C-alpha cells in the first residue's frame, strides 16, 4: 500500500457537491488501504472575492494583512472536506499551514518554503486518519501567516510529498493530464502517458498552464513523482518523473507550447561598443520588467539593432524606458510590435536527434510563416512569429512531428 499526497484545485472544490465528490474519491483510496494526505485550494473564485474586499478598502493593502485575509479561503475548504469525510465514516483532521508548521521566509504574498514539521501528520497517518492541509500558506519564524503566491497549493502538495517521502504526489485538476499541445487548438492532440521534469518545466515556463513552475522545480529537485489527473473523470493521467535512460525509443518532441502574451521591441542603430546590452537591459530590469528572447544584429556601419521580447502587459512601460535609453545612447529609433506570439517545441529526444530545428523551420516555411526570432536550449526550440499565424503554426508542427493521435502508437 502507498502514501499519496493529493492536491485538489479551486474548480475541484468549487461547490459543496464537488467537495463531496472529492470525499468519495479519497474514500475509495482509503478502502484500497492507502494512506492519504489531501491538500486543497480555496473554492474557485473565493481568493478573488477576498482580494476584492481588500481593494474596496485600500488600493495597496498591507502585505501582511493580505496574507491573513486570503489564507482564510483554504481554511473553509479543509473544514468542509473533513466534515464530508467524517460523514463517510473516515477519521480526518484538518490543518492550516501554521498548524502543520510549514515554515517559510517572510516575503509576504510570495513566500518560499524552508522547512516542514511532519511529526503530527505522521502520527495521524499511523492512526489511520486522512490528513487535510490548507494549500498556498505557511508561517514565518515570527509566527506571521504567509502565502506562497498564486498557484501555491501545487507547491504545498509537492513539498508535503517530499517531506513525507510519499510514493506519489497527485495533482487533481480540470484536465485529465498533460497533452502534446492545447486540445482547443489541435483537436488531434493526445494525452502523454509520461513526461520528464525537464520537459514539464520547459512546457510550464513556455505557456502550458497545467502546473505551476515552482511546483515542477520542487518536484524535480526532490525527485517526487508527480501525476496530473482529472477531478471529474477516472483515468491514468500523466506521470511526471525523472528521465528514463532505459527507454528504447524516446519521442523526439514531447510537446508544443505557445504563448500569446508576447511583445517585441527593437532599439535601432545602437553604437556597437562593449557594454551596450547592459546599458539597454539594465534600466528595463530596474523597472521590474522581465525579458525573454534576445537577438542582436551587428550592421556593417558598426551599429547594432537590439531586439528582445517582454510580456505584452509590459509593452508600454518598456517602450517608455527604451525611449530614454535610446536618447542617451544616440540610437536611431525604437520600434515595437505587440501582436506577436512564441511557439516552442520541447523534448529530451532532441539530445540524440539531429535536424530537429531545421524540420521545425521547414514546417513553418511550408505554411509561409515568417520566423522573426529564434531561441534554443538543449531540449527546446522557440520561435517568435506574428500572432495571427499562431494556431496554424501549432497545427503544422504537431503534424510535422507525427504527434497527432492517428499518427501515434496507442498507449
């Protein structure tokens, strides 16, 4: 028999009926003899409601008090779930993050976990109880309630699984696993039986919303097997684990990720001298704007065009920063485009297969899609294209790499 840490998100516990359904699922696992720790989010919409209440009083509420406020959402869910389990004859005990003592740093609204006290949970498990823990929250060394940031319940689940040395951390959500790409864009997208931590980390960072990046990082660091499952239908889901070197055949590409929320800016005619990249990106960084893909082209007249992408929400702020920078550097002009998108192919199989990038470029060229920027890593190739071609590009690549359901070996 196994120890499972199960995390249920906001939609999974969004109503009393859904909380009852979670209790049914937990009961089935207990009847099979497994030990269960459940991590829950606030009911869907509750955190936004609490934030709205705060903003109705202060435009910029105190961060400590915001943590006290929003952490109450999960407290409601753990109590209701324990009641539902009790109704089914199961012994269960609820814990807030501070009761467990999920110790974090003191960075309110975005705290990081430092340690977890497991003694009480282990005693409950040995007594046959279901342990129900509020996700997304902890406590700092001074006893202040802290929260881990949006999506922090995933991180709580993985952290508890690591601390308890659980056999698996199961993330229950509104999808039944990780797909080769978004099925809303490619109907032939298929659910992956397994994917590596590296691949999932790339997919999450590139736009896949199935799992939070921090949770995947944590799972990879502590080698916690993760499984993504549906709260609403039974199935094997997708296992996220370490790379299996014994696999006879690895797919070259495991998934295609994309992000519509991109914008591109170019500083034209910058003097090509040492330190120019720092002089451009330094002020952008100090404005708390994250930069993604970067390309620099040197012209024959000893000037350079410096291009990079940012989140679309940061487009206007970046433009303002660059206008000042361009004047200081004597650059020719600043131009921008906030109608672009990034498409990426991801797969550990790239390490042992040549020609992956050229195959990607050929597939896009066949559809007359122009590539504006290129970024690569050991297991990823990303391209920036016009947003209007995004869905066409994803479908073309999905087909070119034989990822469609009809082209794949059945699981």
